[in-house]
C-alpha cells in the first residue's frame, strides 16, 4: 500500500521561476550519479587507473575537494544534500535513523526514508516514503515549472533513490534484496523492469568465478586475520549460486542498477523532448564492499575497476542513444579503512549509549533505561526520566563521555541550537559547525558525541561489517564532485566546496532559477557550459 506523502503540491512553495536569461543550449537529460562511500581518498588514488567511465567523467570539471560537510556522514543525510541544495539541517535528514518519542507506534526508532504512520510498520519493516524530507529536490521544482519534465530515480538503496528524487517522482526503483521494486504503486511499470528482474534472478542463480585482478590490485592482496575469525584483504569477489549477499558486494550490483537506468531512459524516452528530464542513480556496491572488506584491500580495488568499467558501458549506451546529456557524479560520504590494516583503534564498547546509560543508572539509582542510541552520534535521554533525573543524567553523561580518551567532543542540543548554519569553505568548519550542519532540534539527539580522529566506529568486526564511516573527519566527509558534458573544457578545481552546491549548479545548467534563500548552496561559477545566475 502506498502511503501518500504528507506534503501536497502546495508545500512546494519554493519560488522557482524560469531564469530570465535561459541557459544556453541546456542538456535534455541530466544524469546525477551518487556512488555510495566513494570518498575523495578513493577517487584520488584510483584516478590514474581509470580507463573507462570514470576516466571520461574526470575529463570534465573535477572538484576533488568536495565535501559532505556535516558531522553525520551517513547515507541518508549525504544523499539528501545532493539534489536539494541544502545541508541535512535544512533537509531534516540528520541521520539514517533517529528517535521520535511522539511517533504513532510502539517502535520509536524512525527510518529516514520510511513512514512510521503506515499501519504495522516498524523501524525494520518500514514503508518507503519521502515524508521526512523537508525540502523539495530539483526534480520536484522542475516538475512544477515544467510538467512534461520527468523526475526518475534508480538505486541500489531505497534511501538513495528517495532522497535524490523527492516528493514528485515519476518513477523510482531500488533493490529490495531480491529484485528492483518501487514505492510508487500508481506509476506504470516500465516494460523493461520485469525483464531485468527476471534476467538478474537467473544471473544470481549461477555461481560467479572470482574476478581477475589487474596488477595494481594484485599488489594490494594482503590477507588480514580479524578477531572474529574471518580473513579479509585478499578477496576476489567470486560467489556461490544464489548468494544474494555477495551479489551486493560486487560491481555486478552496480552494473544491474546501471542496466535499470539505461532501460528507464529507453522506456520512458528520457531526454527525447524539449522538457529536460532528471535521472538520479544511486550505485551502492562500493559501500557494501567497503563495509565488508575496508577501502584499501584487493576487494575494493576490484570494485573500483569494476565500477569504472560499468560506468563506461553505461555512458557508451547513452552515446548510442544519441541523447544530449550531462552527468554529475559525487558520493554521499567516504569511509575509514579497516582498523586492523591501518593500525587504528576500534571504539571502546563502554562508549555505547546503552553502556554509558547503564553506568549512569547505577550511579544515580535510576531503575530503567537512561540513554538511547548507538555508539557516537545522536544520543537521547529516555523520555520517561523525571526532570530532576534528566538533569542529573545529563551532567553525568557529559562527565563520562568527556573523560574518555577516545571522545573528541560532546555537544548538547542547547549548544547546537545557538550556532548558525555554517557557510564558506567546508574544510574550515569547526567540529561544532559540522555537527550543526546535521542538527535538527526535533530529530537530533539530546547529545551529539564525536569520537577522536582515526577511531573506528565499529567496536568489533563482523561478517559484512568490518569498516565504516559516520565520523566528522575528512576521510568520511571529503568526496569528489564531477561535472561532465560533451564539449566541456577539462578543469581541475582545488577549492573546497560542499555538495549543497550541486543542485543550484545543475539548476543553472537547465535554466531553472531557485530562490537562494530557500537553499544553502550556490551555483559553482567558472564551469564551462554553465552560466550561473547573477547574484
Ligand atoms: Zn552511504
């Protein structure tokens, strides 16, 4: 059952008007690609190795110091910045999940791309929806201005597709673990979708031989034994028949999502009429490979070469369709490599909200739960605490967190509420400003706990989960931002810019004027073929 978005068309009051001076020769199809966990460290390292799609995209305008500026370097906040022109503090998508004590169900944990009003829904069993995204995407704005324009998304992850397309998507598809599905039940099913799903089922039913490692990847093959008994670092991404988990940890998944993207372009005739169309693509395999193996082993190397090849095939398919298109590629966040490979510490399990809460309960003689949350990031006080208990618990929590050698900073809601949204170069933002960029007074934790640089946010390795992101440090924040269009002059830009600038830059490319008061980003000046509006 589709749960209608809580927002009506009247919500889209963003005063968007066609630019008085139309963009010269705007492309007919804008393809926006987010590669999940493709941090700038990976882009910088592999750039000389790319020979296909990423080589082509890196021959346009390259911002190698792009930033997901916020402290909450997670998938949902990151994707929410790309097509809205806004920081997570404005999009409302402050994390992948948060707590809402007023939610109309027993499970108060809220999934960023779910609708908790859906009957029977829980955090894990959710109904996909854009309801929590507080702002329109460029696709939403474009459709209001130009009803013939199409706003389409396809991704490995539902939250990537939802956050990039927004409230008024024509089509939105994502992988549910077995096949590509949609939450837009009223939209017609493009004829290629069931065919691709059927082909994929047959493909995954076959065992896949290990990938052949190029010499660059062979040099990275170094097995690392982890405390849970698994060994990673020298894997080659082969898999057994019907191993759907391993499928997601391979470039095959990105290839499938790109095949879907190509099929949607064909079936929906994207880029074929005067009205410009937007296709948002979320490629999620890099994130799964990074979580399962880290970012500096043979496995990620094979994923990088595979991603390059798959993107090359996709761009060649677009060329063969003779479309006038432009591509923007970025990422939702980076990653910290495997702690055991780089000699980094793992976070002390005593710093989890549960453990610290239990310590406080014992000290204060509180019978029940005190803190709710994970390890680091947003931490909430249990709403059942009395005002007196709550005040004492906060003082105690601050004392415990701040005394711990792995904790860099703890900010309270009161502190964050006083800080203005950061502007300017995101590489210069203080930790408090980074935390402010992903702070929402209704959704964020009562405390935001930030660990020291280099501390792995996973206290121990598990299968498929050995390395992660989510810190306020640049290995998680810095991402590439690439603009490419045939005929665009190559340009390497060194200045730090955050991803909220992507949307107004694309808007300028297609001649859509967005009220600068409604977004955080600004059109990036000086890109060949893109004329920014006068301020
Ligand atoms: Zn992600």
